[in-house]
C-alpha cells in the first residue's frame, strides 16, 4: 500500500536553528510517536526501534534510517526502511527549508510510504487516517519544539 503526505509548517526560528534540529536524531526522535530508541551509526545513518499501532494491530519496527542528497542548511532526503514481524515499511521524505520572513522558516516536507504485510491488511482507510494523523502530529510537534527554543 502506498501513502503520500505533505505539509509546510512555519517555524519561529532561523534556518540555521531549524537545520540544526532537523539533523539532530535525538531531537527529531522526541517528536516521533512510538520511537523507543535511536542509535547513530554515523552522521547520516541511524538504527531506530519504533512501535506502531493501527486498529487492533501493534507492531515494533526495526528501522534503518539514512539521510542523503544533503545540501547543508537547505534540503535533504531521509529514507527509513524497516521490518516488523509480518510487515515492512519503506518511507522516503523530502525536506526543504526556505525563509518565511524575519526569524521565520518554512519547512516544506513530503513523504511517500510503501507499507506491506499485516499492518497494511487492516484496510486502506484506517491505515491512511492513522498514518496521516501520526505524520501531521510529528511535524506539528517538531515545529512547536523548534519554535519554543
């Protein structure tokens, strides 16, 4: 099952500050629902363990996360691939920063997810609404935490 989402929150912080937070795996993980642990392998590769619940199905994903196509302070892509018993996920996110006025930064993001297995079997409508809610909560929380300093 393929899912696509996008958004563009405005953050009350400089581009440098947003970039610093965006490339800090512990800061990012604190906004992600269900993340249990993050282990940096190197500055662009991470091992993440995250729990996800969709309807009555609860699974724990082991994810390999990679940052790539990085243009410092401007844009990057993030790929997260993982497996859980009977399920798999592959997510590619495109992130781009742009000035949005004095002391403001717009974070343009889009994410494409391919989900298969048990998690995908719960039905397109339930999975899509849950994934959309979690994704939007993540970026809203991230923007609020960066804005708060």
